[in-house]
C-alpha cells in the first residue's frame, strides 16, 4: 500500500495535500477516544478530483477515509488502516438556494450554521442541527444521520435528503434521489447513504429539503427535583399529543458543570427541561406552551421561565448550548470522554434509562452526565473519569457494556445520531448480529476492495480499547 | 422450475394455497395494463411460513412475487416469470398500538383505513394514505413508498417507517431499524426496503411512526379558469411558506368525469384546487386558510367554498375521492389506462407540466386527465383511449415517451408514489442509467438467485408493451 505522492499532487495540486507529520497528527483523531495516523491528507476542491483520488486508491487498494469537521464522537474519521484522509472542507459552496422548490443544493463541506445564515435571508431554514452546528458540515451530518435539538418536531437528516451526488468506490459518479418532496423511482439509495458513515461512497453534493422559518418561537425552562420527574414529564408531553419544536433534558451533573464553567447560577436541582414550541400564529404557540407547562407542573416542575424574545431565548438556552464544552470542568482531575455518548430509547423509557445511567455510573466509579434531545428519545451522556488510570478504563468498559445491554433490553438503539464508528461497534454488533450479514453484503457489492472507511461499523474490531491508540496518556 | 405443490401444502396447509386456473387468473393482473399467469398462489399466515416458502423457492430458483391488495398501477405484482404469488393479505393483524411511544406494529396485510380506524380511537393517525386506502395494505404502501393527499405536510411512507421484519431471499429473517424517532445505528436498511417493490425482501412486519390527530381540519375548494392559473397557485402557496395539510389539483377532464359518474354538478371550469389546513388551534388553521385563499384569489380563483365540518369536508372532497373510478365514464368507447399515471416535478414546474400533458395528449389523439397531490409535486394522469385499436396503443407509447422526456427535462421523476414496476421501467431506465449498476449490485448481493419479484424496476424489459400480455382485447 505504497502511496504515490506525485500522483496525488498531480490530481489536487501541491497546496491541497500534505504528508507532513504535524498535519497527519492533527488528522489522526476526531472527538472520539481513538487515534491512528493516516499516510496522507488530501483536500479536493472538485468532484472530478474526488473521483480521480478514489479511482487511484481503488486500483492500489488504499483506504480512503472521508472527513468533514472531525467533530464525530465515535471514531468514524480515524483512519484505522492508515491511507488517505479525504478532507472535504474545501468543497464548501452553497451551489443553489431554490425557495421556489423548497430545496438547497450544497457541497459536502458547507457548515450547518453557514447554510442556515444563508437560508434565513429567505425566511427559510434547514432543521437538522447538532450542537456542533458551528463547525459540523452537511457531509458529516449525512454520514451520521445527525438530528439535533429540533428533531422532536422536524426529524433527522434522513428526512431532509432529497438527492445527492456520490462517488462510489470505483470512482464512478452517481446521481441519487430527486428534486421532489417524494419519489418512488428506484431504490431510495440516497437514504441508504445517510448514516453509512462514509463506508459506501463519498457524498460530493447534496440536495436537501428546506422549510419556512416559523414566525414565533417560545422557549421555556423548568426545574425538577428528580431526574425521574423530568424524564416522566418528557414522556407525558409526547404522549399527550403536544408538538414541541424542542424538548431537552439536562441532569444535575450538567447543571453543576455549566455553573462552574459559565457562572450561570442555575438552581442545582435534580434536572432541568427546556421546551419550545413554534408556529406562525401566536395563539397556537401559546396553546402548546401552556399545555406543556401544565404537564411540567403536574410532575412538580417549578421556576418556569418562558420567553418569545430571541435574546431571552438565547440566555435560557445558553447552559444547554455550552454543556458539552462545560462538562470537562465538572471536577478537577477527571476527563470527559466520548464513549457511550449517545443512545436512543422509546419515549416511554426515558426516565428509567436516565436513572439507570446514574446508577451504573455510581456503581462503576465514574461520573456520567445525562442530557439530550429526549423528546425524540435521544439520550446523550459523557463518561468522566481519571483517564491516566488503567483501572478507570476498565471501569469505562464495564459501564459501556452494562449501559448498552440495558438500552437494548428496553428496545433502544446503540446510537441515535452520533453513529457507531469504532467506539460503539462492539455493543452494537452484539445487539444487532442479525443485520450484519446484510450490511456486509451491501458493502461488498459496492466496495469490493474495501477501501471506503474500512473497518468501521459492521467491520469494526470487537474490542474498542485495542482498536486504535487511545489519545490519552494512560500512566498507571 | 417445477413447483412441488405437496411441499407448498405442507408449509401453509390445504386451505392457504391454490393452483386452480380461475384463482391464477385473478392473480395474473393488478391495476396496471399487464397480465401474466403465476403457477401457484400461496397465502401464508405467519412469518415462519413466509420463511419456509422463500427458502424452498430459493433452493429451486422459483420466482416469488409478494402481493398486497393488487392495487398497484405499474405491474409490480404481475408475475412476469410465473412462479409463486405470495398473497400477504391474511397477515393482517395490528400487533400493537403504543401511544406511549407514538408507534404501531403491524403485519403487512393490514389495510390502511383499518389501521386508521383503530388509531383514531386513541386520537392518533397514520398519515400516508393513497386514494386506494380502503383496500391498500401497509406492505404494499411500503413497497411503493406511497404518500397520498396529506404528503404535502406529512411526507411519504419512507418518513414513517421506523423498523421492519423482512424475510430475505435465503429465507432468513432480519429485524431492521428501531423503535425510536431517530437512529444512527447501522445502515438505514428499513428505508432501503421502502420503495424496493418487493425485489429485496418480503416485509412481514412493520413498525410505523404515528402522530396525533389534529383537533381542526378546514378544507376549501376553488375554481380556476385555466390549468395554468391553478398550477401557478399551487406553486405560489408552497413558495409563500404556507403549510397546507392537503393541496390537490383536478383538471377539466376530471371534473367532467366526476360530474358524469356522480352527478355532482361541479362547475366545468379549467381546474379545481382543494386546499386544507389542520392544527390544534383554530386561529392557526384560520390563518393558513386565509393566506391560501388570498393566493387563490390573486390568480383568479373563484367560487371558494370552505368548511371545518366533517360532513361538509367529505362533500367537498367527494369529486376528488372518486375521480379515479369516475374517469372511465368520461367518454363512451374509451378506456382509462394506468400507464404514465404518476410523476413528480419540482414545485415550480407544476403549471407548465400540467399544460404540457394536455398538449401531448391532444397531439397524440388520446385524452388525459391531470390531477394529484400537486402540493408535494405529485402529478397523476390517466391515458384514455380506444384500447381495442392497435394504433391507439402506438399513440399511448408515443405519449409516454414524450411525457417522461419532458418530466425528466424539468428535473422531475418518473414516479412519485406509484413505483416503476413494468410500465414505467423503460422511461425510468433511460433517464436514470447511472444508478442502474448500483441497484443491480445491491439486488445481486441480497438475492443472488434473482427470485424476489424478478424482472421489475432495473431488471424490467425495455419494451413495456411486449413485457407481458396486455389485459385488453386489442382487435384491430
């Protein structure tokens, strides 16, 4: 697997690749615990360049790992087999905004917030937005089927992909999907690509459905004595037929962390819920907010603050927005890791899963935060521990196993919106062994030389600790 | 390919199969123009029976064509290679309604209207509903990615499938997807199955997302002088950011037909639009209705009738509801055929496509009705002609070719919600030649013996006229 650097330079030009060790190091990890060195970073600017690179790699059987912002938490973009990391951030043009067809055509490196800033001028928006929307690219969001805070009303990336251009493993370009709201014209291949984590093809252009910005948004915060009360409130809101445009949970660990990091002075109660409704008519938003407020109060929710004002909403949301970054400030000497950081459970299982997470954490000597887009069943966590100690990594291993066994036992999934990658693969493969042959058959049919992001998902190693280096200094 | 009838009887019992010629004849056609005789009809009652039948067929390389109501319009369930027709209508149990998780688990033979009657008791509904919802099964709707009158707000079947159990070509059972609103846990295989027309696996159970019934629905009808005005109104309503829950078009041919068939006394204007809004707060529904009414009036819409009342809404919708059946009454001596009966175009191309359809029809001596769920870009047509005459079939062939060339030239798709099957395959294959190898590779990977609904979609014959018998008496 010797890479011909001259060939690479010929394709993308001398300024658009690097095999400098410092650059390779930067690209050796993402937001996960994993680290592995690529042989070369390639930064294509056109579809043709992607085709030529992939075509060359396929002939020489060189692994190609596509990468957007590198904000993935499960190791999707860590090049476990070395080879080429394909950085798509330079393909970042918004090609076309078509309000008359309610769609937008973008290159994969377009950043989510940039897209929304452009759309806002037309009174439109693109709903799926992970917490990392400031840096996350549309290509990366497609790879992981990202959903974000408004998924409870608006759904996930898979619900917005209309069509896409994809470079397949042999370097050929296919044009999947349609320019229309619905289609029944051949396999829904564009939806197969969503969530495939770069293993089936390289998305080089995407046509996404967009939707009108609502005239009114009202956001509220409510405090709860216990995580159980907060979780049950969320379940009840959904079952009641309420239609929140956001329904977020944040536990005490999260509250303490944002207070420490940002000095917010939030009451350090059992849990906080954020709920939002949106619409074009204030009476309708009022109705939804009043109904949700009533359900909060029924479960002991207190200190409810509510606002339509954009600046006030930003303030109310600030703790949740910065939670991820703040968690590392929770306690001196412990590090916040992305391991079992994302799961999905049926709506009725939110409270019990949230409580179970704390119980498992305590029993295994780690700290875990529980938060996320619980209105759509998305639970996020972080496992926080002393990463310098081997014994604490063993603790983390036990936590992950116990946690996912529990999530699967209540009908949940290993990942709701972050993807499987490397970290979650062992737990996921154990739970979903029946679908692995089907996935492997499709992978082999489309990528017979196994060059596209190899050894991820169904082909990932069975031991996530040994899968790659850990990007932590484990001393004792 | 000799089928061992004893073996079939052993699997499903003596009352659940037939090779009686009268039965075979019934199952030799659907709502399309095609006809081909199966060797045996098998009516399984359990997943295990489906597995055993498919396993046997795979060993003997016998084609298996799954079938729901047989209401498909493109020949999906016509057994072009003979073999087994698998009638899934006996697997019609609603297994579980879980309002607490906003999902329902059903067998594939459950009829859409039956499901909605059951859900309505909980204040819930399943939005995708084709005009044939009185007989259409959920399995069939999954096969075609059906969408229906409310797709403009609620989307298509693909947006509601959470998970499914599928029997693959080797008889193995896989459990795809999740019980959660979103997931990023492996390939979105459940969405690959949607719209695959029975070529990749047999859906034996489906978990579908459901949603609260709105408290208010308001429906209106508006009359327009021309099809162009009506089409432009629809485009403008969507571009304006209005959120109709229904936005339907019906042309003069349709109006005349329903007047003849049902004596409705509708004004025989250029076109009629039906628009609906729904919601939990009347002020919000009023707002949307008023906004849409204003856009109608701007384009010369007149005689606008509007009602919240269920019985009145039923009356206003009655013409559209019965349109399909009524069209055969349009003119003595001509027959209404399902050929180029379904297409999707971008929102901005509705008026010009509708006009083009009439122009092509006139120039080629056939009559065509234009109607459909135009708010989501779905245009339906029927080609009406004297099916006893060979020359008229030639006319129909020209119409289809011209029409789909036009639809593809404006960025549209060959089918929006009816599927490709046999009738639409030549036009679709011509337009989408780039994706055929990818589809064939997936098909071969999952069904190496090509037993599941063979020779449909990408593998369909290039000449739809010669693909099968035509189920018409062509005399001269």
